[in-house]
């Protein structure tokens, strides 16, 4: 018996149903294929995934500083850290300088220089003009600003020429 019924309308309807059936099978298998690929990716060995993760974690070198920032870091940890905290986090004795020089604080570049040179003696902030040069105080500002902007991470920074320092 022929599949053709002799009725052109009915024949067209039969062909359409066949085409729809074939194309929906193709869509289902494409979707299933994607799912299989996804679950294969999820089952990749843990080592491959952790390598990918640590590569993206490495990112920019957050301990790389300019020579001015490096000078600032050095003097900060000689003179300032005992009140303002290691890494300029602030402490019980003195404010968090990262906040002071941010948009939330009131310490502009000029206020910073004046405060450091002259101190605020009645409030417990010593004057540093006899111990530090202008360049060193500029370095202190650059260091605190880099910490405040989160461009510089916690720990021991290094300059481009140095080998990367271990975290303290
Ligand atoms: C003996 C403790 C002490 C040491 C050491 C010290 N400070 Fe301070 N500093 C303070 C105190 C206390 C204040 C808060 C003064 C106030 O209330 O206005 C302050 C305030 C400041 C401010 C103003 C902060 C703000 O938000 O108004 C700056 C800037 C500053 N210190 C920088 C330095 C730097 C740089 C050094 C190191 C060279 C240093 N300080 C060392 C005690 C100290």
C-alpha cells in the first residue's frame, strides 16, 4: 500500500508531522549533549580545577610598590605602626589611616603632611618634622594611600627589582 493517499492536503499534513518529529529529536539530543558535556566538565580532576583557580587567584601583584611607597612602608613600620597598627589597620591608640585618607575620612594630602610634621600633641599624635624629611613623609602618604585604595595588600611589599617577598 502506498503512503500517498491521493489527497494532497492529507499528504502535506503527514510530511509536516514527520518533519516536526525529526527536528524535535534533534533539539532534544543537542540539549542532552550539552548536559553530558557540562557534567563531564564538573567531573574534571580536582587538580585541573585547582590549577585553574590558583592561576586566576594569582592576579596582579598586590605587594609590588613604587620606591616612594616602599620608603613609606619602611618608615611607617619604624615610627607609626605602634599607634596606627601594622599595615595601617589602626589600633587602640590611633585611628585607621586607611580610612582617614579615603573619601570617608578628612585627611587630604595637605592635611596629612601638616599633621605628620606638626603632630596633634594634645591628642597624642607626635610631631615628626625633626625625624623625617619631606620625601619620607611623602612616602608615608603614598604608602597609606596605596593601602587605603586596596592596591597594596597586607604584608611586606617589594619593588620591581626585588624578588617577590614572602608574606609576613
Ligand atoms: C604615640 C602614638 C602615635 C604615633 C607613634 C603616631 N601617631 Fe598619628 N595619631 C595618633 C593619634 C592619637 C591620632 C589622633 C589625633 C586626633 O584625635 O586628632 C593620630 C592621628 C594621625 C593622623 C590624622 C588622622 C585623622 O583621621 O585625622 C595622621 C595622618 C597620622 N596620625 C599619621 C601618623 C604617621 C604617618 C605616623 C608615623 C610617622 C604617626 N601618625 C605616628 C597617634 C600616633
